[in-house]
C-alpha cells in the first residue's frame, strides 16, 4: 500500500481511545493517516497520542469529512447515533468502520445497512473477534468431525463493572433516552462479542438464520437495562445458541464460547484468540492464533479487493437478538437478597452467578431452567424476517 488512506475518527474518548491507539499503529505502517477527529469538545494535546500530528477537529461530522477529504471514517459514538452518522459518511462516498452494536434496533440497522449498500460504500462492523484466525480453524475442526456431531453453541461472560460505569455517559445502562432506543445491556454491548461469536461459529449470521429467541433479562444495579441476562437462539440449523452474561461477577474472568459435540468440545476465549480442543480418547490440545485488525482489513478491501470480514449483512442474526432484547419486558430487578455491594470496589455482585453463567454455556440451559430462584421463565419470541 503506497498511499496512506485519510481517515476521520468520530468519538475519540472512552472506547475511542483504543481506536486512536490503533490508528497510530496503522499510521506508523503507512496504512492510514488521521485527518480529523469529530468530538463535541475538541481533544487537548494531552489526549492525543504522540505521532498523530495535528488532525482537524470539529463537532460537525459531515463538514469534517468534506474538509479533510477522508476516504474512511471510524464511528465510535453512542449507539443511537450510529445510523445517522453512518449515512452521513455513506452519502459522501466515505467507507466505514462502525462500532458494535451497529444499531439499537433492527429497523435502524436495516436503515443503515440499506443506505450504505445504496451508496456503494464498504462498511465493516467492529466485532473485533471476527478477525481472529481461530474462527476458520474452529470451523475446520467442526467440519472435519473432530468433536463428532455439533449439538449446540454456548457462550459465557462473567465480567464486573462498578456502579460508576453506569454514570460515565447519559446513555449508559439505558434502554431508551429521550424517547430514542439505546438498548445498552450486558448482551448487546459489553458482551456483544460473545453473542456474535457464538452465532458465527454456528453459521447463524443472517437475520433469516434465526427462528426464535428466548430472553431472561435481569439487573442488580439501579439501571434500566440488564446487567445479568441470558438468551437462547433457535436456528435454522436446528442447533441452539445459548449465551449467558453478567456484569456482576464475583470473580471476573475471560469470556468464552464453547462448541458442543457428540464426542468432545472446543472452547474459544475470543479476547485471547485461544482455543482448547477436548475430545474423547485424546489429551487436551491448546492453540493460540493471530488476528486480523478490522480497520486494516477494511483498507485492504478498498485497496486490493480483500474480502471484508464483518459486512453488515453478517450481523443480521446478532441484530435479531438485539431486537428481541429491545422488545422484551424491562429487565426485572433482582431481589435485595440476591445481590450485595462490594464496598471497596463500589460494585454489585450476584453470589453464585459465575457458576450459573458457566452452567448455562455448558448445558445450553437458561437461568430459570438451572433453578436460579430469581429468574423468571423466558418468553419465546418468534422472529419474523
């Protein structure tokens, strides 16, 4: 790649800081050049990593794209703003890396995906785990019958977030804000990768691959959205995908996805690109894999036609899960006795939740089916496509 592609980053604080560092890494390689930053309040010199020069700054995204001649935009802004900003870029012929979740509702996702397609621009959705070289390796093991017949896919995420996490932004922990969908829940935002990765390994990526969705949404924190939840996705392949998540873990650990087979299992710690193969009559085999950066993949797609790893259409099944969570009854508050505050960390924990999360991924059962006294039985939501 001879010429660095000019890029604008929308949303450079919070998670956007990760993107700033990644842009700096790719800029050092001559792949991209940071031409502009869109923030409501400009970044100070101290907030800008060294080596990024003096990019233009503006709160007006469209004007910034025009002024900089950007060819690519990275959008890392609050969830409800994703669709409008994506379409602002698409109308100008600017290609996109759009953070996950791509939209707060299925209708907004379709408006974004259809608008991007009509404009003829490339759009990559920021599910970084989809760049892991472990995914094709696991798919090969599954196809070769390494663990026998595949019976289902589980996902587990036991994370911790302090109460302050929900005060970091007006939309944090909200299902709606000023009449607009946000849907910032455990499964739809922080642990969205667990859902998307489990669906991808099952081959359930498009909206039409989903036949029904059951949700159990609960909360220990004083928020609107869920912080302890599970979902079971029924699929056209006939294999269930069950993902359980909490932000109230007693001992937070690495999230993972597990492929269940009739003669073994494959566990994938997707943040670490680490895979454990366990099968009958053989010792466990562990492997670590590399990862393709999604922004670099987008640029390579533009420059030499490399296949895009996470086009909007392959997030359709994930967006059906987001939609089911959006339309579900508001998360039920856990009874007072079911959670406790850790004073030193100012975070709420649910005793026993770590084991329940693991058991759900292990048995493909929901919290209520595992006997959690505070879980209401799931409602099944039929999914029309």
